C-alpha cells in the first residue's frame, strides 16, 4: 500500500493511500484535497500546483518547459519545490512522498 503525505491549504496534514500509475493530481483530487485540476491534467492551468518536500524534490524528473512556465507564473512559485501534480506519475519509488497544496491563485 503506497501512501502520499499531504498538507492541505488549511495546514492540515493527512496521509492518503495513493493509486499507483495515477498522477499525484488524480490522487489528491480524488481525495478532496484542494486541487481543482481545471484542465484535467493537461499541463495548461496550474490549478494543481503543489510544493514537493525538500527531501523528495531531487527524486523527481525535471519539469518540462511547459510546466516550468506555468509554475513560474504563480504568485507562490518556489524554484526548488513548485510542481504541477498532474505531471508527476505516482510510482512505487514515490511511496511516502510529502507534498503541500499551494495556495489558490
């Protein structure tokens, strides 16, 4: 059973069971964790913006140019931690990942 540790926008921490093969965004959205995902995961809106915990940030593949552009345009952009959760496939090596849902824009 793979898990995702999440802090929502209200600062409440929760651990959810993640579905492997789905994106982090799908897992957060399906558990009602403050992710709007307006574009449905097409990397075109940044409403699934999250901050990846420092310990996990280096374990992810780099952002694509499109993802980089979108997260840089947010008011809460963090160069090392901002990611679009729709662009991160939840796989077994990410079991235990720690994310915080970014503030709404």
